[in-house]
C-alpha cells in the first residue's frame, strides 16, 4: 500500500491571518464561527474514492478547511470520467487519480494536509486505514466496497457518510452514528450479480454525483461542527428528473448482524464472496455460445456471404454508432422474435458482446440453428476492423 | 382504493418505463401483486424464488418501512404512496460499465 502525506503547516489551535481571510464567510456565521472553523481544522476525514462523488466531496471538504483529508483510490483518469469527475482536467487523462486529485486539492487549499492512499480498499487494510480518521465518507461504486466500508465503520465506531447514485437518482444517509442504523439495517444483503442493471441500463447524469456528493460534504461538515440535524435514521432520496427530494425513515435493526444486539459479524469478511462475485466486478456470464471474431465477420461480409446482422442494443445506442444491423433491443427480443428468419445466418452483436451472448442463447433455445455472437461487440469491431466506429 | 406505487429508476425498464403506477389495493401485498400482474417481468426483481421480498429491495408506505409495519399485510388508505427502493451502488469511476 502506498500512502503518502503532504505535510502542510502543523495544525495549530489558531488560524493565521491568511486563514482568517480565507474562511471569513464561515467565521462571520454564528453556526461556524471561530470555534467551528478550528473544529474543521482539527478534523480528519477519509474519502473513499475520488470519482463522481469523491470529486465534490474532496473539493468542498478541502475548501471548507478540513485539516486532514485522506483520499483512497487506485485508478487512472480516463476520458469518460471527465463528464462528471470535476476534480480532473483533460490533461490528467492517463494520470493516477490520486496524484491528479491531490494536486488539485492542494492547489485549492495549501493549508491542509492531504493523505494519498493509492490502494484498493480491502478487508486487510481497511481498519488500519480508517483508524486515524474521525469520519469516513463513502464515494465508492460497488457493493463489496460499500459493505466493507459499512462494517469497518461499525467495528471502529466511526460515522460513515453514505451516498450512492444510479442514472439520475441518488441516496444519502449517515450510518454508524451512535445508536443509529447502518447500511446492513437498510439492506441486509446485496443483489445477486445477475440482477443488478447491466451496461445496457447503466450510465449516470454527470451533474447527479455533484449534487449527491455535495449533500454528503454538507453532512460531513455538520458532523464536524456538531450543528443541525444530521441525516441519521433518515434516507434521503433524490430524483434529478423529477427534481424532487424525498425522505424515508430508517430504523436500526436489532437483529442486524453487524450493529444489532447480538452481532455475528465481528471482523471483516470476504466481501466479494458475500456479494456473490469474485473480484470487484461481476465476471461476464460463462456462456458457450458460438462466436465470430470481428475480423472473421469482416472477411465474410467482404466475400458477400448472406449474413443477417442483429443489433440487440437500445435505440439511443444505435444513434451513437452502428454496423447497419437490424435493431431489436434484447428486452424486446422475446416478443419480436417472429421478425427474424431462422433460415438465414444471424450475427448478433451489442456494445461489448455480453447482451448479444444472451440474445444468442435465447435464439438457440427458440430453435434458431445458425446464430453467432460477435465477440467483443462494437468495441472490438472498432479496435480490430474499423477505428472510424466510435467507442462509448 | 387508489394508491400510487413509485417505481425506482433501475426497475422502470420492467414497468413500462413509468415513474409511478396507480393501482387499486387495500394492502401492500395487493398493491405489489397488482403491479407484478400488470408487469410480469418485475416479479423476479422484487421477489426471491421462495416468494419473499428480496433483501435488497425495501418497500415503504409513505415514509415508513413495511418491515416495521405489518409487512405485506400493511393496510393502505386512499392517497397512500408505496415506494419501492432497491439498493444502488454507483458513485465512482466504473458506474458506466
């Protein structure tokens, strides 16, 4: 594990004149004032992830003057990140996120200490990483890490400011607060990998993590100040399309295996196993469907073979790019199967080859004999045959 | 009686892409049955094979979790809102895959 600390001025019990000027809009507000600003300066917050949620979290916590800010990430900045991860610039693409994030935060506020933890959070390192911080903010993107963060916070008795997003909807709450509920009280178990929305239904409105992450930052700052009503025992739901916030009651479950009266989880477990997957992402389903590579398909098309290209993506994906295929989204295939001619050879494709593998399997079961799945989908076609086809 | 069921984003694809569905029901169980009869595909996303509500799907009547009311038997009154709230995990870099 690579942990680097950028030391700023030692955290004293007073603010310098420059700090007083920097934080003046806090200082003139009775809810913060000098006492509150000094609490912020002495606070230690660990932010898990520097992605969509981590970006506004890091920026606002650094701007607010949180004296010690830890960030955990192991990823590299990618062009697709920039649509929402406002910590990064175009010039950061290809750079380790942790370095790009630390540079940006240091530029924003050189008076704070930034701890860079360039590592994947695991059951082995979580307790050690968390122990030095007062508050953990969860900006991760997968179920195993969310349960890991939850359990580690409960075991250490630290509050966990939770936020999660999907497409244009978000959830925020605080777990691990004394006598408050935890993530397992809300959701005892994660969904099995097959049931979580696949790439077909993924995506996120770029501004959504900005709103949800900013709400998390506000809650973290309120916890530090000890002001207001923390989002404990309440689940805040946000829908950006409807532009509506709703609040649901969240209760501590006395039977909770981690924070209940008789806990059965007393140390960190294997969270990949708990979530039914190996590794961070669910592996592609083991399919043994017949395949064709992009190059084979190209040469057969060039030869003039009679092939029927079936595109099983969504209409909005077809608009991005297509191989001139016949479009039937995977979900519509059962009711539109009669549109297909089983006497012709069918090449099914999608973006990455996963949905079309399901389509191929479905068609085989429906009695189609000559169906091949385009291996690697449009992504592989772009890599191996025609780079003019954009990847998305 | 008429009640509104709010469909969460991840499940809208299985419910005619609608944000909410109006049903006639006097209990939560009836409301969900009416919903899954109309949208059969929703069923496997809400219920496990043993017929129980899945543990990553919570159901609320207004702002109360039915696990702390009378579960499926929770009575509904006119104008109540039933919300289905599944767990979502997104937040960082790989949400788009």
